[in-house]
C-alpha cells in the first residue's frame, strides 16, 4: 500500500511539474494593450483578427484593448509613464517620435522573426528615402498610407472651380472658409504635411503658404479623424492632410467624397513599437509578426491602406472593399510599383518638431479667426 501511495504521489508531483512547465512556457500572454492614433476602423479590425489567430494557433484567448489618442498626446503619455507603461504597444504616426522615444530608452527592440523583419524594405521614396523600419530595431512599419487631400465633388462644382489635385489648389480664393484641417499640435498627419510644405517651399515661404491656408480654413478639428467627416457631410468643401484610410472609411459609409495624394504627399509606414517595461512583450511581438503576414496585411488592404511589403498587392473580387480602395486612391495597388516622390526629412522633422508646434501656436492659432 505504501509503495502504491508513493507511486501515486510521484505521479501527482510529475503532473504538477508538467503543468507548471507548460504554464511557464506559454507561447504568448493572454492580454495585449496598445495606444494609438490609428482610427478604431483599423485598430479594432487588426486586434480582432489577431485574437482569432492567437486562438487558432496557440489556443490562447487574448484580451485586447486599444487606447485612442492623437500621436502627440500618445507620445506625451508614454514619456510620463517613465518606463512603467499602461500599455504594451505604441502604434502609428510620425516615425520621428518613435526615434525620440528610443533615445529616451522608452522602447525595447522589436525582436520578431528574421523573415518578418526582412519582409519590410529599409525605405521607400526619392529624393528623401522614407524609413520603413528602424536601423537599430526599435520600431517597424505595418502599412503604407498617404496623407493627402479630400474634397466634396458637389460642393466643388457649386463653387465653379476645378477638382483639387495639388497642394496649391487649396489656396483658391473661392475656398475661403471652406477648408478643414487639424492642428499639427494634435495630429501627426498634419504635422508631417506641414513639414512637407516647409520642405517644398523653404522656411519663410512655407510659413507664408501655411498662413494662406489658415486664411481659407473654416474649421480646425479636434482630431485628424474629424477632417474627412466634416467634408463628407458637406460642412466644408475640402480637407488638408487626411490619411487615405480615414477618407475611405467615409466612402464606405456611403458619403460622396474624393481623395487625392498630391506630389510629395507624405507616405507613413504606420510605425509600431513595443514599450520598455511592457507587461505582455510576447503577445506584442506575436501581434507585430501577425500584421506582417498576408492575413494581417489583408486587414489593412481591405480598409484603404497599402502593403508594407512588396510581397502583396491590394486586390480582391470585383465589387470587394479592396477593389473599391484601389479605385478610391487612383488605381494604386502597391507603393512599390511606382515612384514615390518624398521631400519629408525624418531627421529634420525630429529636430524641428517642437519649434514647428510653437510657431503654429503663435503665428497661426493665436491670430486665426474664422472667415
């Protein structure tokens, strides 16, 4: 009897040890949290797709959550957390801010598989290459997305002007009070597009241009996501510095809205980074790897974004949302199939970031009056 009890006891201990070992070797954590300026339209779909993938692959039910915040606000909160973040991932906006976070040791290296990392090219665009991933490994792009113009075709027609194609078209006197934009202090798409204008025209002429745009501006929105909304509803005729997928979301909702990416429109790689001190680093790495698969990229391609890798192109059955996105963005299926003209200087933007916002507050925001 004693011998039998010993055998049973040893078997029980072995089972406990095996269970403990299995728990210690769990492939990913069961939670994932992120902070992002990327709209709910995108981040909800991406997180839902990842949760389904994690359940299929590892039988892990991952609880996912996103804190929506404009890029400058998200950046500020990450700095305030001082290495003890409330989330695991920072996603979206200008890569210049990711560089600043890495310098402050507030990011950890991505450390995804070599195949996933190398599927994303180092850069895209000329004469200034746009980095698509960090040379030191602290962030990587997830999807390509131009920041362009939106306009309401019927309102343009009523004003008797040509449909806008270039940045200068927004300075037409007939558009006085008819332009919507978001302040660069609240939006990375606006900040990046302000940088494009300053790079195209130079500091002095660039600010003159931006002041003329402000004179035509009838509304500064609380967030960049609201710019295509107020244009789609016909409250304003045109919108400045609008991410393509935000415009496409309005198109899918049934609104009459058009999008154009003028020459030198900034193309963001929608960077993603894992925060230093993240509580769920394995789940964070798995999420990034998933987004770079064909399944993950399809989440973006069906919502007006473009693949971050040359492996894939936006395509789908006739009448699909993917094909609608291609038509909406002027026939683009991949930014790797065309020459991308870029004047945005990543390093220069990082240096000028605070000065740009300060000058906006004093030279535009403080003196702006609704036309």
